[in-house]
């Protein structure tokens, strides 16, 4: 059988494909080729709430966490993100909320923390601003 790590990697892959809109969105060429050859594909509905391992739901801040990690990689392109901590949400005004994240970065033998703040409109989920600050 598969190891736990291989099983977890497979679960993450399936979850990612489901979140991206299914196999047709992720593999458009293969899906188009299958349609041309007359092959029929069985589709199964994807649940709207994707759950992580152990049945825990994906937190509401996960979307903003992905943006925070992407911003950290833009600020420090040679560094790797080693750790990630959600610090919380702050409501700035009726149309602006802010999610704060502390990320631990590593480049070679150097390690440091950065604070990433993601501001967005909570009613429309529109991104307003992303800031990155070193904590050295």
C-alpha cells in the first residue's frame, strides 16, 4: 500500500484540482483530446466545502494566506517559506478588513521573519493592498 506521505500528497493533489474547477480546468488539453476521440468521462460533483485531513474545514483566511505567501516570495525571491502563522483578522472599517500573517523565511543559512498584511473588502472579497515587512 501507499505510505502516509504519499496518501497525503494524493489528497492535496485531488483537493487542488477540485478547488481549481475540476480536471477540465487543470488539464484542458487532455480533456479536449478525450472529447475528440469520443471517450466519455465520468464526473462526480465536488463538495463546496473542501475539508482537510482529519475532517477539519479549510479556514476562511486560507485564500488570503495564499496571497500572503505569494507576496513573501515576491519580496524575497531566493528565500523559501519555512513556517506560516495566521495572526488574526482586524476590521479596519465597514469596507476594509485586514488579515495578518507571520512567515518564517530561509535563504541559505539565514532565517528571518516577515509580517504580511492583506487588506481586502470583506463584502466583495476584493483585494485592496498587500504589504510585506521584515521582522529582523
